[in-house]
C-alpha cells in the first residue's frame, strides 16, 4: 500500500499553436513534464509533510509514475483570463486526512481563484470533522470559524492564471500537488 509521506506544490503556463504542446510546456515550467502523471482525487494523506518544489523535484526520476492532484485550463481566445488552482486544508490532528481541491476558472483573478479553491478544500474538511458553519457566510468569516474550532490548522492554495495569447495561440495553465514516493 502506497501512502505518500511528502508533497510539493507547483504551477506553470505554456503557449503554443497546438493545445497539447501548450499543456506540455506548462508542465515543463512546473517542473513535472518528465514524469508520467497519474491524477488522483483530493485526499491529503495523514502525516504527509509539505516540502518545497526545490526539495521535491530532484526526488522525481524521468519516466517515473507520479501521483498528482492536477488542475488545468486552456484557451485560444485572445485576452481571456484563465486560472488553475489547487486548494489545501490540513487538520490539526495530523493522524486525520485533509483535503485538496482543484478549481479551473475563467475571468477570475489569481486571488479569487485561489481563495475559491482554498474554500472548497476547507469546507470539505470542515464537514468531515463536524465543524458547524453557515455556508451562506463568506469564506473569510467561515475561515475564522474553521481555525477557531481548533480542528483545521492550515489552509492555503497555489494558483496559476494567464491571459489568452493576443495572437490566438493556445495558452494553458496548470497547478499541481505532487506526491513524492
């Protein structure tokens, strides 16, 4: 059974006349194009340690199968704002699992897209932990409740946004949570 003990976060943007190639360039900028990526759902494993990309990337070998939570978005519409974001919510009790979320957006700034992804992850974790909250409240208010409960210790996100190439090239953005074996 493989339960990851380390994770790092990365992001990138790529442009090309071909959609697939713009995706590959975005993965290259993120530093993970040399791996075979397997998308997984959104569980942050118990006792998983967050490391920097600079520490995690050298642990990956070319061609290695690597599990990731990956968000991607692409456009060939000039000037269209796109975003890809991964949100994270970590429980205070590190023996409990947390949540990762993927969000793909059009027209949202980096801050808005990132906050949305972070909110998704925190809300999923809060419901799992039995934290009572009013879903109609804005995220800043709910975030205070989550942290004050003492059950959620950290929320964060990594987000990549870009405007579609002015000449109509494909523009792709990626954000990824990469599990290190």
